[in-house]
């Protein structure tokens, strides 16, 4: 059993938890994920590691309440336990050998982008961060991004905080202004990552995307997380979650993601009733 040692609401639909899991805390790296089950009969959900404290032996997760399982998870409190917490899984984000990197996060994807920005900053890389949200009530981790970024821009769709518009606008402005990024890393909704890739491709700036499809076993056996990268089938759980954004078939990934929407909506409304 894995105890919840801290719980904090970051906005009305996003929650942070720190879980007592010393073995995972010892090994976890930015970009990797865990799979958890709330209880014995629960479904397995993957969540990317949003931070870790090797001394305290805790792993931080940040999740959006989007379905039945995240709703159940959000009902737990400090002192309660998770039935399973398995990891770290997946390949860590590659962070060595860069001089200047732009990290582009969208919505709850910023929770995954933050430890990557922090690690790059620790390594002495110049980090520019651009984060986007629908409105000011949904903004998370702003101070944390500011602390590890040489440049920081926050965008909201409605202009209620930061600049109004989408993340690709300042990204393109900065590229055109001569910021010679040797990498762009983007994490967020598929549609956002697709457009980040469209923005960087004409300038040939290597772009890493973090794919978070439906996962079941997290070990490369079930095929649930498959996606097409460079014309080949890859499994996000063992080959990713990071991939070369120029090679990912986003349209297929979006279609696969939409397949389970109705099922998830039903399960969610049952969990809420
Ligand atoms: Fe089953 Fe990746 S989750 S193959």
C-alpha cells in the first residue's frame, strides 16, 4: 500500500499528491511515468511523474479529474493509501548536451513539463518556457516555472491572465527573433503538440513530444498504447513516452484517443452518482 502524504488542489480540476514510494523516488527521472490503481478492483491509469524527493522517498503526481478513476483518486485524502503504484516506467526525457531549450506546456501537461524544465535548468541549459491554459482559473505551477526559466511566457485563450492566444504565437515570435533553440520539448493536448510541431518544422528545430495514450499493462504486452511514429508501430509505454514530433502520426493518435470518450463519459457519470 502506498500512502498519500500530501494532497493539494492546484485548481478546480487539477490535484497534486505526494505518494510515499521510496524505491520509485530513488530511480525516477523526468519524463517517466507510474501506473496506479486506487483499489483492488480499480482500472490501471498511467500518470507521468511530476517530481520526486529522493531523501523523503516521495513521488509527486498531478492529475486532472477527467474520468471515473481520477474522480475516485481525488476523493482520497492525506493518510489514505493507493493499492498499487508501479514504476518508474518508460524512457526518461533526454536532457544532456543542450545549450538552449524551449519547453512548451499546455494545461495539465505543464505538470510533466516542469520537472524537465527544472532538470535542464540544473544542468545549466538556458530554458525558455511557454505555458498555455484556457483561462486564469486553470493556471498551475506559474511560480515554479518562473524559478527555473530564463524566459517565461504564460498564455490564456481568453486573455484573463498573461497574453491572449495560443502557445505557438510566442514560440514562432521567439524563433523568428533569432532564438537558436537546439530543442523544443512540448507536452500537452495532442492538438497543441501537433501545432507546435507545425511551427518548428519549417525551421528544422528538433522537437520532442510526450505522448500519453491509453495504457493498460505499461509493459509493451497489450498494445493499448500503440501509435505510429515514422511509419512504424511504437508503444508509448516502452518506446516513449517521448518521441520525435516530426515523425508522430497525430491524426491517428487523436482518432484513437476519441474512441473511448463515450465509454469514459458513462463511467465518469456512474462514479459521480
Ligand atoms: Fe500495453 Fe503499452 S500499455 S503495450
